[in-house]
C-alpha cells in the first residue's frame, strides 16, 4: 500500500461504523466511508464535537448537518496550498490520499532534465495539476465540471502558480483526447483519475468498467515518443489494482519499454499504525526513466 503520511494539515483521527473522523486544518469533520465496515469503540471526544457531520439519507444522497464550518478555508501540503470547500455530495475539494501520487509525479518531472508536458484527465480541483506545475512541468488540465476547473485555478493561485504554464479545459475527456489525436499533440506524462460513474457536459455517460480499457488505448495515442510516466487511479471497488495493471500493461507496454506497479492507496488512522484503504493506482514508468525511480 502507498500511504500518504506526510500531511501536517490533514489527519484521520478515528474510524468506526461506516464513518471517519478527520481533521482538515483547524476543523474536524465526520464523513461516511464505505470501507469502514468495522464497529470499533469511538474513544475520541471529537466524534461528538465535530464542526460538521455529513449524514447519508435513506432515500439516497445526504447533507451536512451540525455544520459550524466557514464556507471555505485552506490547507497546505509541502509547498502547495488547497482550498477546502465542503460540497453537497460529501467531498471537500481534494482527495488527501493522492498526495503520495503527487510526490511520485513531482520526483519524475524534477529528475527529467528536460521540459515535460503533462496531461491531467478527469482533473477535478487540480491537486496533481499544481503538483506537476510546481515541479516545472507545463500542464493541460481537463475536467467536465466548470466549477471544479474554477477551483483548480484558485488552487494554482494559492500555490503561487497563477503564471505557470497551465491550460484549463472544460470538456468531456474522451472528446478532448480525440481532438488532440487529430491535432498531433503529445504528452510526456499522463494522469487519469476517472470517476466510477459520471456524465459529460452534454450528457455523455461514463461507467468506468465499460469504458476504461478503450479509453486507455485511445489515450496512448497522445503519449510522446519518449514518455516518462502514466498514472491511472480508481475508486471503484470492483476494479482491483491487478485489473488496472493488466489494462495498462496490455495497452501501453506493448509499445513502450517500461514497467508498472499497482497497489492500494491509504491514509494513516490515528497513531496506531493502521491505514484506511482509499482506492487504487497503477503507475507505469517508461524507458530509461524506469531505472531512475523506484516504483
């Protein structure tokens, strides 16, 4: 498991009975988590004093209750700053478990010794975008949600990257890739963080189990002749790390010299050495770069 254990402004304090107790900067939140199937004793008094509690509805969805949060605030990770803004579907604006992937991408970009172009697909609020830009890459950030792209721009500003070479695109990712193929544009690094299910700007349906194999094969066509990395995330429980690795190896490593490793992502819980599983990632590193970076 790759564990994001370098946070100072974020921590999972405890987990129990389908929920996690978290600290985001100065505020504590209780949010549901489907991985928390255990019913351990809730020893922390912060369970009862949390600043906000997102509760599931029996009819579907949910809402923030007991909410004493400001509309937004910021947290830091290394030299990056992110806007935290609780949303109506339990999200806060970043996925903290992805920090270990941000570090992975940054190390490869900083060690490349040449200009690096990165494509971030399903890019959400731009955690990976600002990390790659901070490392010196030029980044194309693509997401179907105008609101998420606006927050990504704000995260770049907060991180001192207002003038960085980041291009923001509001579009369906597949349609964007098809146009990039026609235009002949290429990228040295590709990050893909697709949702389990979603709709594009004009109603296009995305279901990861049905679409991901074809999409990886399509996206391969915008990799440069000397690529550095390809990173694929999934939060879908039905897609194991091994399944995603099989797809990446099948579609990419038949053409490019490299290697891949897949594993779960995790976040530390409290101080007892336990880690909460938070999805999966497959990392492919290509060519001579694979010898420079421990997967």
